[in-house]
């Protein structure tokens, strides 16, 4: 029944530091503010501390203050996702485990969630274990990568160390980021870009560097 389902959702929220795949399914309160505040209130914090944490969590995930009194169920899928994650961040866990937190979102939504998580880690000296099949996201946001194959560690290291083993990644159903493949195609076409690039920003800067050098050489 509805009451039992609501209680089960509340119990899930209290698993501090864990974000399930499609976390928007954890929403249950009447307003955005109440939903994000649920965890901190159950930690026994004062009203002022609870409100401060709500504001901080919303800012981290680029949620407008105008949304505080709205029902979370009236918002977009991306906003619901960020509200659910904000409710976990508001509890300020030292460790976070996230299963595909940006799955199904557009590039902007992915940046807002993963960028906000990165900022949370910096501010709170926290650690994140992020489960994902998106190599683009892993290359951009992860300090260390661990590739698992049927429960066993296949490869561990930073992006350069892991993505250097393209055939091994392919054998476990993964691949290098698309931007890395693009850079490799430029190299095959004779354009002198450096390899070992795994993010769009690095690729952009590298292509600009090559064109700038060609301009200087042409003079």
C-alpha cells in the first residue's frame, strides 16, 4: 500500500552515502526542500543547520532556490535526479557510493551532477566510488579507474594507464572515450596532435595548440 511504500522509501534514504541507479525513485516528500531536509532532520540537527545544508546541497547541484517549495514530482527528470542526490549530500557522508548517477541524462545534466559531486568531494574531503559504463565520465572525473570482469579486477590505474589497454577493455565490453578515438583519427590523417587525450577539453586545447603552431609557422 501507499503508506508502506513511503516508509520503505524513507528507509532507503537513511542508507547514508549510497545513491542507487535512478535515485529519483527515492523521492517522497511534498516539496523539494522537505525532501532534501529529510536526512539532516533525522540526524537530529537544528533547524538552522538543516536549512544551511539544504541550501548548500542545492547550490552544489545547480538547483534554483525557486524550486524549494515546489513538488519534486512536478519537475523534470534531471531535476528530480539532482534533488535525490542533494538529499544524500545534505547528510554530508564521508564516503559516497553511486551507481550510474548520471545515467540517461543529457550532457548538461551529467556535468551538473558529476561536477557537483566533484565539488562536494573537495569541500568535505570525501571519497566517492562511482560505478559507470561511461568511459567519457570516468576519464573526466575519476582519479583512479578500476575495471572489473566478472567480479575480478582486470585493470587498475589512472586514465592513461587504463585506456592504454584498448584491446583488453574491448574484451570486457568497454572502450576508450569517443574523444580519444577522434584524436587517433586526426593522427592517422597526419595532424600532429598529441595522444593520450581522454576529455573534450583537453582535445580542444590540443587542436588549438596545433593550429596556433601552424599559424606561427606560416608567418
